[in-house]
C-alpha cells in the first residue's frame, strides 16, 4: 500500500516536471532574447539619434539666441549710450528752461512795471488846441494851447511877445532856462543891483515909487527913472572900474507920465558922451539898446526932459556884461 502510494506520487511528480519542462522549452522556443535586445537597442539608437537631432537643433537655436543676446547686448549698450546722451541733453535743456523761466519772470516783472508806467503816462497824454491870445480884449496873436496832467501850457514864441513885447532876438530858451532880454554870462549883473556912486534930481531905481515900471502897458521889474522936464534932469553915476564891456537896456516913457511929453537919455563914459538916444515918446514900445562901455572907470546916465511938464523916462532891465 505504501509503495503503491509512493509510486503514484512519483508518477504525478514526473508528470508535473515533464509538463514544466515542456512549458519552459516551449517558452524558449517562442521568445529569442537576442532579438529582443536588438530591437531594444534599435529603439534606443533611434531615440539617441532623435535626441542628437534635437540637441543639434537646440544648439543651433542656442547659437542663434546667443547671437541675438550679443546683438541685443550691443544694442543695449548703444541705447544706454543714447540714454546717457539724452539724459545729459535733458539736463542741459532743463538748465536752459530754468534760465528762460527766470528771464520770463524778470520780463514779466518789467512788463508789469511798464504797464503801470504806461497807465500813468496815458493820464499825462497832452491835448493840443489852437487858439488866439487876447490882451485886454484885443486879439494879439495865436498859439497852440496844451493841457496835460491838469495844467495848461502855451507856446513861448507866442506868449512872450504878447506879454513883454520882446521879439525872438530879445529872449532865449535853452531847454532848461528862459532868458528875457540879455542872457546872463559869468559876471553879468543888473545895473540896478549896484548902488549909485552918486545921483542927483528926483530919481528912483529898482522901482517906480514903490511900484513896478510900466511902458506901453508892459511891465518891467527892474530899471531907473527920473522926473524930468525942460530944465530939470536926473543923473546916476556908477563906478564900473573897467570890469564890463557892454551895457544893454530898454528905453521908454512910464505910462504914469502926467502928460504926453518926451525925453532923452545921454550916457557918458568917464565924462565923455558915448550914447545919446533919440526922442523917447510916450505910449511907444520900449526900444532895445546895447552900447560899448569897455575901458571906462565909471559911467553917468543923464535923463533930460524935452517939454515943459513932468515926464518919466525909464531905462528898463539894464544889464552890465563883462
């Protein structure tokens, strides 16, 4: 019994082993290990070749990118240089802008100042109108009348002859001063400022009996006069000590003479007659004279009446000039 079972077991085991061997043999017979490896190697080789192609492609791309990087780097350097240049120019322009802004502010301040001054000047713009000059109701001349800044002005060449009787040779305006009669020079003096060395008769100087002189309705602030008639005269003697060369004056009859009588004036230099006037007529304009007194130590002015009643001859505005 026991042997029989053993034999059965051995038999079964033989069958299993035989089946296993048969299976293994069949497997070896179906799969060739060398062929599988070759296939695998082929696949890997293909993969390597593919990777090599990719590497080659990427290397080429890398070179291209590197070239682009180099180009961009150079471009960047160029752009940075341009940026630096533009920054410098911008700073320079900003400086100019600041300077111009400062100048603009200065000019604006000047404009404001000039605008204010212009407003003031506009208020002073003169108005000019032509008109006539009337003396005691009688039209004696014409002039342009100027109104400016609330004041009125008249032309010198129009008003002076009307008010004083001076012609354009008897007055002068030098853009600073107005000179009526003799224009003073260094050392010039009015004879009325000197005290007579001697005098005789009913005489007056500097004023007409505490009033101003008036010849044909024209007034004179300085002068000499005497009450004279036939047989009565007035004299003034002045020491000039050779200091002067010319005596300029006007001669006329004062309007307050009682009657229409005439007179004469004689001037002596060191007792020698050097001037004799023609008859001086009542209500005539004053006549201008200028005589040489150079080299004389003293001069004497003698006023003489030519009629039988009082007359008042006037030597107006007498000026001694060196």
